[in-house]
């Protein structure tokens, strides 16, 4: 804001340097672009939401919920992480189980069961593809909405960091250039500073 006010104050000042004008314009352009950050965040959230809701619909269409039967617990695993939601589901254990897929084929393998103390013969739901292979549970709408919101916040934050960071780098370079110019001028005029007849 100081750079913007400086741009207005210095517009007719004979002492104005090119770097002052550039710094003022950089501040003005950055401020105007920052006003568009919320729009960018909303757009990012909207596009992400659309893509994720499409994924939700596809997964609900491609994955089938079937019932599995526990053959026995798998030792050493009491908590598993859902690779798509990125969160573990509390209370799930890894068990050896059998299930029949949508294709009618009976399969066996390791699965996550929401059972506190699984015993042989207990049943629990699992998700499979059309060929009966175990799949992670489909992404739900609430998770899709949460991911979209975070994407919007992340995009907005990244835009602010890039804009302000770019402006600060530019100002830093301009100030360094000024210091170099002042040093050069001082080396030229400094030795005669205060002497009578300087410049004669």
C-alpha cells in the first residue's frame, strides 16, 4: 500500500527515479491481483469438486458391495489406511476372508473388517469390482466436498504467496540496484565532499 501511495505522490516529483515508478506499479498490480485471489480459489474448488464428484459416480457404478465371511484374523494388523481417502478407519482389523463376487466366483484373501473381535464365520461388507477383486470403498460425497474445499484454500494461499513473494523479490532487487548506484555516485563525489571549489 505504501508503494501505491508513493506512486501517486511521486508522479510529478522531479526526484522520482525509474525504480520508484516500477516499485509503485508493482505494488498496484499486486494489490489488484490479490483482489482476484478469492475468485481463483473458488474456481479451483469448483473444478476439483466437479472432478471428484465424477469420480464418486464412477466408483459407485464400478464397485459392488458384497458380504465376506471371516476365516480367521491376520496377526499384527489392527489398523489400515484407506488409500483413496487417506484416512484410517478406526476399529477395522485385517482378516482372512472369503466372498463371492458379482461374477459368481468365490474368492479368498485378506480384507479389512469393521469387527472388534473377528471370529471364524463372522460376516462383514467389502467392496469389489465386477470381477470380484477387492477394492477400496468408493469415495463419498462428503470427502469429495472436503477435498474440493481444501483445494480451493490451497490454490488461494499459493496465489497469495506467489504474488507477494514476487513483489518482495522485485523490491529487494530494486533496492539493491539503488544501493549500488548510490555507492557508485559516492565514490565519484565523496572525496570532494565539503571542499571549497568542488567541481571547479
